C-alpha cells in the first residue's frame, strides 16, 4: 500500500522536532525515532528501500526538469540576442517587435523557474537557497549593507504536540503572512525560524518598531481549532550588517538577541 505523502511529511517534521535537543544523532537513532512516530499513524515503513527510491526518484526528476528548462531558456535567450543584434544592424523593426514578444514570454518562464527554486513550498516566502545565492558571495559574505532580523515562534513545539502538524503548518503560514507586512525580504530559515533582510534604508530601530507592532497585533488574535483556540507569538533579534561581513557572524548576534527577547516574552506569555 502506498504511503500518504502528507502523513510522511508530518512524521518527518515530528522526527525533526524530537531530535532538536539531541546533540549527536546517528542514523540508528534517527530511524528509531522516525519509526516510533510512524507507528502513531499506523504507517508501515518496513519497505524502506522502495520508499527511499521513490522519494529520491521524484526529487531527481524535479531537478532534472528544472535543469532542462533552464538550459532551454538559456539557449533561447542566446538565440534571441543574436536575432536582436541582426535586426538592429538591418534596422528591421518588424523582426525586433517579434523578438521583444518572444523575450517577454521567456522572462515569464524564467520568473516561474526562479519561484520554483527560491520559494518555500509551505509559506511561499523565500527559502534558504535564495538567501545564499542572492545575498552572499562565494565566501558566504554579504554583498550589501542592511539589517537582519532573526525570528522564532514561541511554544511552537507545544502547538505541534497538542494540535498536530497540520495546525502547526497553518500557524507557520499565518505568521509568515503577518511578517510579509514589513514589505522586506522574508526567508523561512528553518522549521519555525524566519529571517527578514531589511534594506540599508531601514535601521535597527525602524525594524524593531515594525516587528513589535506586528507582534502586538498577532498577540491580540486567536487561532481557532475544533473545540478550542489559542494565541501565538514570536521572538526576534536584530543586527545591522555591512557589505563583506560574514552572514554566520550576523546570524549569531541576532540569534543571541532573539533568545534574550524570548526570555522576556515568556515572562508575559506563560503558554499558548
């Protein structure tokens, strides 16, 4: 019997949450925890090799399609450039008009490819690959000035444990949609962590005011679930950065500030 992919995602998320506090995770430990969570959903993973092959083949197929489409678009763009040069030399406005239409259509295809590569599937924010490819050089140094905010949900594990990962996913989508109100680059950095990259026109104080306003608004709302409801919140840390600074250093500073903020918030909110 084929395993439900959505259930498999839930089991995987629960496994990842369970190993967060374990310093060293061997394959045997991971498999043991994964199997335990799978049993809660009455999911048989005995035929693990077949399951792994299926998942890998699906992922490889996706990457191959992206690669083929990228190659096709690159070739077409090169051909359009050659045609445009020729049309300019010949002063052929009709041909230039046709090339313009083809290039505009190609641009739409490229935008779709960028979305597939750089968007987080669940929250439709940017993903970590976008952060690495767009904002970092080959030495993982930032290529511009700006302000970084590290954001982490409060009591998210309790939400997942009490209400399940389907509700947890809805909370992540809700928080992401609220954070998008900043109008700056929002990245899902991992699990329930987000990063916002503010432009150099937005300093630390401005970013702080923006996030505090969003948080205050969120804390006055409730997430409704069958027969219950609960409030959500997040903690954040902010660090300004300059071009050529290491991203890891900036993340570390913002992360420490975020955990200090989390201590203060948890004095106000003692649970979900």
